[in-house]
């Protein structure tokens, strides 16, 4: 049995410092009535002032701003925003291809089923590190964080929660889950949204090395339910650059027969196919107005996530001003 994962093996202090200035922002306003940090469309019930709007006949006089009236002789109503909790769920791909990695794990880091045997920092290890960082950020701002780990079945599932134990439970699930099998993302999305009572922010962490038709239906269902999805495509640097030379034996990690070929002959065709697949995945995400970020598993996750969160926060603030 895999040893319990130490949280500090995936949550570097520099990552926390890079993410600290940002909040997790969903594109939609949250409908709940909790006590978190996100704005609700329900007006008039909260303590935080939002804006004024002109009085029109039939409006209640209860929220008239008499100070503004005294200065301008015009009637304006105060509008308020309810601060609410956001439901965040990470869907983590634990299929066989996520066991791939070509960089050695740093001492004291890692420890998942995918990386502990090989001592390599795998794509699943990278996904676990991102999930742990997001969970810490989410719970620090009093939101609820959930987890679904999937392959050909659901390997672990945890409804969004905001308790102090939730982060440790998420870390422990990522440490002990078995990594293998063929990814079925549509089934995982179905499982996740079935347990989400309100509009939520969903992070889907995968290498997406599967036909996109299996993903499209799940994303469409999430869109129909009003959820916001961020797709994080995690690839090893070797998969991105394909620096191999000479004859190599290529082994598929999800069941296809091995292939011996000249890597230099394959390089141009491989990189072209990779680029075309990336473009197709980007079109799919854009069609649902979802964010997509490609992540090199050899790089630190903090700057990449900080860039994503900064962009989303800028969009969120611009929408608030509309």
C-alpha cells in the first residue's frame, strides 16, 4: 500500500507566494448564500455595498440613498452584493498515460502511485501538485473544494467541502489512488456535476491523450448546467519537444502494440499531429467559453497558475464594471 503522502511534498512555499495575490474567479456570479468571497446575483440581502441605480416608479423606498438625494436632489437606490461561497472541483486523470515522466523526482517530493516506483516526476504527480495548490488557495478564501480522480472508472470522489480536514483528505486521496487504465472523461464529468447543487468552477487536469469526442459530451453537459470549466493539459517536456534520436521502441501506456521506429523520421509528423490536436482542443474549449492552459510537467506550477488566475481575475473585474 502506498505510504501516506506528506502535504509539503507537493506544496512549495514559493508556489503559495506566487498564488497568494489571486482569488479563484468563476466567470458566472455565484448563486449560493454562504459567507465566502464571491459576488452573488441576489441583491439587497448583504452587507457589502455595490453601486447605485436610478429610482423608478414602483421601487421600494427602503434602499434610497438619502445622502445622495441631499447632495444632488436626485433619487438613487443602493444595490448590494451577497458575498458567497464558490464550489470548486478538481477532476484528475489517473489513466496509464499519466504515469509518464522523464525528470527525476527531487528529494523529499512526490510519492504517488505513479511516481513512487520509478522515482520520476510524472504527469500525475504534476496534476496532484496543481490540485493541492488549488485546494489550499480555495479553502483559504473560505470556498468549498471537491475532488474526482478518474480513469476507466471513478477512483476517488469527494464532494466539495470547506472544513479544515478537506485539504488533508484531498492530499491523502491523491497519494493512495491507483493510477492506470484508459481515461473516460465524460463519465468523470457526469459524476462530478451530479453532486454539485449550484454553478461551480471545475478544473479538469489531464494529458487529453484520448479522442476528443469522449470529452465533448461531458463539457456540453457541464455548460448546460451552468458550470465553468478550466482545462489544464499536462504534458511531459519530452512529449512537447520530442528530442529523441535514433531507433527507439515506443510503447503505448494504454494498450496499443509497441512500435520500433526511427525517432528522427517521426519527429516532424509527431510535432505536426501534436500541434493540430492542440488546436482542436483549443477550438473545443473556446466553443464552450472555457479556459485552456497547456502545462509542461518539468516546470514549476506556481507561475503558470498565477498567470491563469491573473487573467481570470482581470476578466472578472471587467465584467463587474459592465
